[in-house]
């Protein structure tokens, strides 16, 4: 996935500071996860999907990958979703990002669907994989 464009604001009308969990190491941000109500994408269904939180952004500094930062962020997102009384968390990940998919699977997420050829990135069509975590299951 391309890096976040520097000219694009990180916070906007759909990304508020209270929906971003941050990992830091010695005062430096090394990762984040954006967790927001899924209903932001479907405003008319807000009441019907109140029980769903959505990971809408997740990143770990390349120099910190493989050190457990991603696992800690996913656990923090799970805890926050439970605090918000959610029953599930959903996310989308590129099919080419096998490392992220492995991290999500290790965190209890499973594949619920695939949008084939959803993106055209660097000259190739890439699938978008929908994954979800059931928060009602015993941990």
C-alpha cells in the first residue's frame, strides 16, 4: 500500500483523535491503529451497526516491525472495542499483504470475504480481503 501522502491531513471529519490508538517507544510514535464505528461509512445504518467497530487504518514503523508492536495495537483496539460495547471488529487488508494477514489471523481475525481485483496498484489488480474478529467469543 502506498505511504500516507504528506499533504493529506491525518485527522479529518471521520478520523477524530479519540479513534486513534498510538504505540510509542521512548517518546517516538512507532505505530497506530484507527478504530471507529463502522456506521461512519454507512450513516443511514448507524443504529443497526452500532455493535461493530472498524479498523480503518493500521501501521507500524518499518524499523519496529517484528517486535510485537502490531500485536499490542491489535489488543489495544480489541480492548477499546469491548469498552465501547462492540460485538465485532472488521477490517480490510490487501491480499498482497500476507504479513498483515498473518498478524490479524494470530489475533483471532478470520476472512469473511474477498473483493477480487478491487484495487489497481503498481500495475496489477489486487484483491481486498475483509476480515473480522468476534468479540463475544472466549479469548
